[in-house]
C-alpha cells in the first residue's frame, strides 16, 4: 500500500528523529530528513514527498521560510512550519507564505496528527478555491498525481496510475484500485472535477474510468481488470474517440 | 543670541566714535558719554562671553545626554533581544526533553508506559506554554492566567483527540496575571487536574462539562475551583492520591504555593478547591 510521503527539515537531530518516530507511528512514510534548506531542495526533487514539515531555523544561510517559498513556487505540496519562535515578526514572515499549518514547539504526537490532517484539508481547500465547495471535513485530497483518502485516522495514498475506475453508489464512491476497493463519501460530480481529465473520463452516469487501464471496449461495455463497465450513449462518442488514440 | 549681542556692541561703539567727532564744545559731556558707552560695551562683551561659554557647555552636555540616551536604548534593545533568545532556547530545550521522552517510548510496547511518557510530554508542554506567553507578550514578567488556561485546555483537548469532543470546558476567570514563580506550579497543577478530568471523570457518551473559576480573595490570595458533572471520585481515591504522580504533583505544588487543597465528590461530580498565594518575586 502506498503511504503519504513526508519530508522532515529540522537541524536539531534529536527533534528530527522524534518527529520521524511520530510520523511513522501515525502510519506515514518519512522519505527524507534534511538539516539545511539546500539539502531539502535536493530531497524534494529526488524523493517527491507529498508533505513537508519545516523548522524555521535551519543550518546555513537559508531558513525554513525561504524553503517554503521554493516549495510553493516549484513543488506545490502542503507544508507545515515547526518553530519555537512565537514572536510577531517571525510569525508574520511565515504567515506571508500562506502555510498549511503552524506547529509550536514543543510538539507531541497528537499535535502532529492534527497538524497533518489540517494541512491536507487546507491544501485541498486552497486548490478548490471556491469557498462554497469547502466541505467541513475533507475526505479526499489530491496532491500532484495521487488521491489521498481518509481511512479511519489515516490518509491512504492512491496514485492515479493505480486507480482503475470509480463507481458511484448512493452518497458514496467506490474507488477500485489494482488490489482493493475503497469507499469515500462524495458525489461523482464533485469528485470528477478534481481529477485530471486526460486520464479519467466518464463512461456512464455512475462510472468514471481510467482510460489508460481500459483493456477492451465494445459498443455498450468496456473491460478493466475483469470488471465490465457499461458505456452510456451520452458519453460514448467522446470516450471512444479518446480510447482510439491510445 | 550671540549675534544680537555682537550687533548691539558694534552699534554702541560706532555711535560713540561718531559722537566724538561731532562737537568740541560739548566735549566733556561727550567724553563722559563715550566712557559710558565703552563701559557699557565692555560689560556687554563680558556678558556675551559668559552666555557664549554657558551655551557651549550646554550644547556639550546635550550632546553627551544624547549619546548616553543612545547607549541606553541600544542596551535595552540588546536586553530584549537576549531575553527573546533565551525564551527561544528554553522552548527549544523543552522540545528536546519532550523528544527524548518520545524517542525513549519507542522501546516499549506496554501501553501504560507509553501513556506515562506521553503524560511526561504533556507536563513539559504545560511549562512551555508559559515561556511562549512570556515571549509573546510586551509585559515580559507576568503571565495572563486566563489565556494561559485557554492554551492549556486546548492542548489537553488535542492530546485526547476525538474522545474529548463531548467535553465542554467553561471558565470564570478574571483578568489576573501571575509571575513565573506562581504560574509554573499553578500551570502544572491545572494540567494534572484538567487532564484527570478528561481521563477519568466521564463515562463514555456522557455530555461532560468542566467549569474552572478563579476568585481573588484579596491580599494576594486566590481560590481556584474546578468542578465537573462526572461520575465522582473512585472509592480508593485516598490510596491513589499517594501513588499517582499526577496527584502527588498537585499536592506538593499546592504546598509550594502556600496553599491548601480540597476534594469533594458525589455521584453528581467532583469539585476541587485550591487556595493559594501569589508568590513574591525572587
């Protein structure tokens, strides 16, 4: 199962290590630990994390706020500031980067859990940008090429390339992947807006398929991994045209 | 000032010279006039020199004052920067302590030990909030008690996660600020009592309510009350009081605040009173 990948940037080793324990304990993966901003930039490129936790004070010339600006401009993932600075000028500088979370030291496990959940929700809300659509609790979040869905207390990562199709069932959606079927609470209409349209297309009122996963198709049905999915007249032309080009 | 004096002096002298060449018949009178004028001029010159010197001294003193002011201001700025740096260091070190507890707890599987380590971290945090407030506030000596309590309750709420959703905390606390010697023990006491409330006072699914009130009794003494509508204290509470670290902390820290502690309990809930004194600054 894919996990949410976290980058930790903190120049105090004991603190970084305890943060790693907590993040792993919560069920996420730590893909890198950096003590300098420049080092963090390299890890962002190499490891493609889904979320970063940034201490504001770092070793070297550049600080965590500079790093946040780089992430916002080039990497577009949510990040959380971690700091023992509570003074107004630092906070204001940090706030200017519009962070997805701000954690004050000392932190505990519960703080990290809450901060990650909040950061993901904030990120999704910023992405949607239409305040009317902001749900009270976000059950599904898109970061780069993956969907993150909440499974109990944990956000589970579903990279787009592992998603076969999505089926609407009442107020819920079934997301079918290679290995599993997962349920989330959402309408298909809202959900499809978040997905990249060159990969995910509607085949039927209740079905959205990953066009790259379609194994065969006929006039009224298509097949993905032994699932037979109906094609309705409304969507047929556009879908078939796309499938023909693949 | 100098210029006016100088101008007057020149005027007097020139009018004297002018008078001399004017008329010899009235020579004596003129001579007398001239002496007067010259005398006046000398007096004026003297006065001018004195004023000039005193002005020069004043300017010098002003310059010195300005310099002193600059030095004091700079020292004050340095002091504030140092204080901020110290609070930053204190908080970072408290984080280190918390992190060490966190790292150590990884070794254990026993949930009771893990819980104990978490409680230890909670205590560290209750102290850190005080430094946080000292650091953020202009008034760097005293901690506003109400906002402290709010942060503390929020922190405990977070650490209990979703199981704390049904517990409502209200406060009746006046605007008082305590110094560090009072706030640290008081904060630790509050941390233990509120934590215990969240942990033990309520049955699942019960709508819990906790009220915290503080009353000023004059002469630097206060009474703090925490009351809940939970299931009351257990029968073996007296025994537990001597064993549990949390309750031992509450007992000893009340003593440190020259205070007294009283528990009252029924099936309608628990009420805890602490009488204490605002400690003198060291």
